């Protein structure tokens, strides 16, 4: 019953889409367990490039059943536009399963996300504006709308009314916006009900039965460890649990079932939105990483903030996720630097600190302590095995592995499926 969790070890955009797609041909189910269409996962197959937001990347692998678990938040309008975009490109999406317990991102959740961010001004989180935070807030406040609610108009109406009760007071009296009418929201949501019906399933049962039958299940994380609501750089985080435990709650699978936890780790660091980032660069090196790495957001088109590799964060990701492996991505982007700085520890108020501080104040004061590793100039995009890499690139990988606390079992040397060096098998 192999059950693998594949998740972001940094601040998202590590290359989870590519890694999931690489395994897609050998797994039976690919499951999203948290987040929603704030994610942007790029998959490159031959000369075709796909950007997936809500759908699991396994949807591109024939033979694989894509699942949207109970922990995901679903915007139905995005779902259907993503599905039809794939259908137009000849992708069969008919196997998709969606949990009846998944929460729905309603139009008012999107509105609330945007107005609160605007109101925060300089203190904003820099959210993707997709309604993610307000939808999870409604879930926790027990005024959320679930997929199954679309099949009982009377219950749906009562729930939308309850959800809008306080929100309309807030929108009109505080944010100076127009109130949102219950019947308009109910009408829009009911319009999706029949189109959604063929996909709705008891995904907890389906996945547990699949594991009992020795099927291979891959849990595809959105976002990353440092964006986790509990373990990330709060409050500059997303509103769900991308960390490994999130796969259990977000899919209804017990922790004893998980056999492997793979952290996707970029060979340098990026972040989108606000919040602390100790190794961030504001010079031409940062600009070069952005240009060579194509570091522009798949969802919002924002430039990603770029910086050197941070081993403190990698160690932290190993710990909070119980990582068994790393998949190191974008090593090819570092080709051409004579020396590559790697952050091995922080200096916080004059003291050297080896582990991520739990205090927000300390983390804001953290200055990177760098070790310089020798670079390489050879093109590595064609490398098929570890020994094909130049000696200094091999040494860079080995140094990162040593510092990060889990074996690097695969290395990305380009965006394509085949541009991967597999060191240890994941299955
Ligand atoms: P995700 O959100 O974790 O799936 O990552 P994104 O798709 O947002 O961003 C990763 C970007 O890096 C995408 O454009 C990928 O096509 C690309 N990519 C992934 N792995 C590699 C790699 O090893 N080398 C290079 N050059 N690009 C990669
Ligand atoms: P993938 O899956 C990078 C960031 C946003 C913002 C914060 C909160 O492609 O790695 P939200 O809209 O979730 O409330 O925004 O989280 N963020 C991401 N950053 N990659 C992502 O997804 C992200 N999803 C959200 O930029 O800082
Ligand atoms: Mg992304």
C-alpha cells in the first residue's frame, strides 16, 4: 500500500507539478489534500506546457485517477474553466473525483479576500486574491458551504444566509461595499450542481479501499512548508496545512498508511507575496536567478522574490514533515556562477543560530551566514546520471544533502519530464 506525500519544502513553486507528473505514470491516484486555485503547478510534456491550479497534476497521466480531497477549497467556476481548457487540448478528465466534504469558494469569499487585503494596505499578506483565507475561515467558523450542500436547496439557502449575515454587515458598514444577495449566490451555486454531480464521491472510502488493494496513491501538496498555517512564517502564510500531516486530514487517510514523504526543494529559494525571507537578494544575482529561472508566478503573474539556498529552512522542512527524500529542482539554473553562497545558519542579534527560530521577531532579525561553494560552467541540462554532473555540481548537491537532513533522491536539470536525474527510486 505505497502512499507517498509530495510537498513543497520552501515557500511554494519548488516544482511540485513536474515531480508529480514524473511519477504520474506509475501511480494509481493523485490527490490534492489542501489549498485551492492559489496553487500554480507547471507540467511540461514534450513541447506542451500546462499550468494546473486546482486539478491534481496526475490528470495529465492516462491511467491515473485524479482526486480533490476533503481538505481542498473548490471554486466551481475555476474548476470548470480548467476542465474545459484541458478537454480542448485533448486531455481526458472524466475520471476526476471530488470529495462531497470539500468546501466551496463562493463569490463572497473572493470579495472578502480582496477587500481585506486592500484595507490592510502596507500590512497586506499579498494573497493570490482567490478567496482561500476567507473560505477556510468560514470552514473553521462552521459557516462554510460544502460540495454536498449543492444537492439540498433549502439547506444551501440557510447556510448561505448564515454566512452572509455578518459579512454583509461588515461589507456595507465597514468596507463601504454593497451587500451580497443570498438568492443570487444560491442561484449561481445551484447552477453548478448537476455539472459537478458525476465527479462527487466519498473520496475517503475510495482512497482507503485503494490502499487496501495495494494501489499506489500520491498526495500532491500545494504551496509549501513555510506557507503552512501552523508551521510557516505566520501571519505571512496560506490558510491550510501543506505539511505532511495535512495529507492525512485533507484526504482522510491515517498516518500509518503513509510510506514516503518527498520534499521538493529548489536549489535556491523563491517566495511570492509578503513576509520574511532571510536569503533574499536585491542585487544583480537576484535578478539573474529570476531571469534564468523564469521566476514569475503561474497564478498571479507576479515576479517571485529570489535568494540563495537556505539550509536552515531545508532542515526545518525535514523535521516538521518527517521527510524521507528530497527532490532537488532547478540545479541547471545555477550554472555559470563562479561561487555559490549557501546559507548554513543565521545570525540573530549577534548570536549564531543553527535551527529555525520559533519566534517571529527573531526570524525577522535573522541574517544569513553564508558558506561559499565552488560553481560550475558546463551545461548540465542533458545530464542523465549523477556522474554526468560536473564535479562541483556533484559537490553542491552532496553539501546540500548533508546540511538538509534527508537524501536527495532526484535532481531536476530542466523543466521537462525527462530532464531529471533519478538517484533512488520513489516507489
Ligand atoms: P510548483 O508550484 O511547485 O508546481 O512549481 P511552479 O510550476 O509554480 O514553478 C516551478 C517552475 O520551474 C515551472 O516553470 C517548472 O516548469 C520549472 N521547473 C521545474 N523543475 C525544473 C528544473 O529542474 N529546471 C528548470 N530549469 N525548471 C524547472
Ligand atoms: P504553489 O502550489 C507560492 C502565497 C501567496 C501569499 C500567501 C497567502 O504553486 O506552490 P493565499 O492566496 O494562499 O491566501 O496567499 O501564500 N501562495 C503561494 N506562493 N506558491 C503557491 O502555490 C502559493 N499559494 C499561495 O503569494 O503570500
Ligand atoms: Mg506554483
